[in-house]
C-alpha cells in the first residue's frame, strides 16, 4: 500500500512538472492580439529553447510521454505495449531517446549522456515492474 502511494505521488509530481514545462513555452503571439498565446512548433530549435528556459525533458517526462503515445509515430508503442516492448528488448533507453531526438524533444547530445540514459532506464524499469 505504501509503495503505491509513493508511486502515485511520483506520478503526480511528474505530471505537475510536465504541465509547468508545457505552460512555460507558451509565448505571446505578436499577430494574435492582446492576451492570446501560442506554443511554437517543436522544431529543431526546441531543445535549445527548452534548455535556455530550464524546461528540459526529464527522464520521467520522456517515459511518461512514451507511455501516453507521444512517440508512436517513431514506432514506440504506448501504454501496455511500451511495457511489453521494454521487457522483450524492442524498446530500450537508447531507442526512446533517439525517438525524442528525431521529434526535436531532446538535443542530439542526449544519446551520449550516460547519466540521462541510466535514469531513463531506471524509469522504464519502474514502469515495467509496476505491472
């Protein structure tokens, strides 16, 4: 029971961070008029912009996005499919990071960041263990 409460708290904390990260990239649109905002496209500038504003995609957010199906266009399954793909080795931290890089969510240097990859692995381990 205590473990599920800790996991629930971790999930809610991660969702809060993800929500704040997304809200933080809304900018005033000079063509939209007063009081309106827009989120710029996730183009190749996004990783640098997110780093500038301290909104990098954390390993938790990366796995959460994958679980929600954000990387399905890159061949990463969502939900139970992600858990199964990780268990059978079809998806690993490197494939997930490569998918995020190709979708301009992470800088290309992330694939060489051992600490980041190890933390993604830990998040994937937790996800696979909890089902």
